[in-house]
């Protein structure tokens, strides 16, 4: 079984590969009554990118750690895809659904870290 930090790094690599936006890590290790150690949350503007990010995360995790997702759901509408790796649960949202659900607001007592990623753009 992969170490948790290796899993987080692979998830992050998969998110970055497909240009996920507003990446956040929520650390629940010191929070009582939680079902996982970490949430990794990101968003995308359209459903195709939501799917692409989730697929990329699965691919990177499998390649870098050998781990397979335990449970996944949300591919039907691609508004909110969840990938459960036990210690780390990945949430990939379409932007308007992330705002509507506000997961970060539900866990105010957990340690929330924003991951700063800069993407370069090519101009013609």
C-alpha cells in the first residue's frame, strides 16, 4: 500500500496534468469523526475537463503508486466526481457545483491548504 504522501503527490500530478483550478488539500488527521485523512479538491469549467482530470488522477496514482481507486462515482453527469483511495478522497468539481456544495466551509476545524499552481498560456 502506498504511503499517504506519495498518494497525495500522485493525485496532485494528475490534477496539474489536466490544468485543474483552485486545488485545495484538507487535512483531517487532527479532526475527530472523519472518514479519511485527506480530501484533495479541485475544479474545472466544463464537464469534459472534470472527466479528464479524474481520469488523469487515476492514471497517475496507478503509475506512481500502484494503487487502484477503491470507489468512484459521478461520471454520469461529471458535475462532481469522487475518487476514494481510503486515506485520500479526491473531489473533482465543475466550478458552479463546487461553489454550491462548499465542502471547505463544512470542515472549518480541519487544516485547509491552497495549492498554488501557475499555468502558462501560449499567445499567438
